[in-house]
């Protein structure tokens, strides 16, 4: 196996991993909270008014 074969294999691996990451990001569904609002993560909780 020469240097160009190794470079080809590395480029193929980078391409496959990039496509996998893009596919996972596209297929990941956004979440809804109890009130039916969309949110990305727990950091959105800081913007809500606190109720007791």
C-alpha cells in the first residue's frame, strides 16, 4: 500500500464520517416542552419567567 492509497482511504473515512454527522443532525428532531413550545436545550429555561 503506497502513499496515494493511504491518502485515498483517509479521504474516504473523512467523507463517511462527515456524511454521518450531517445525517444525525438532520434526523434529530426538535423537542417540545410541556407548554408545546419548541426548545433546543435546557439553556432556554433561563429565559422563562419563574412561577411558584
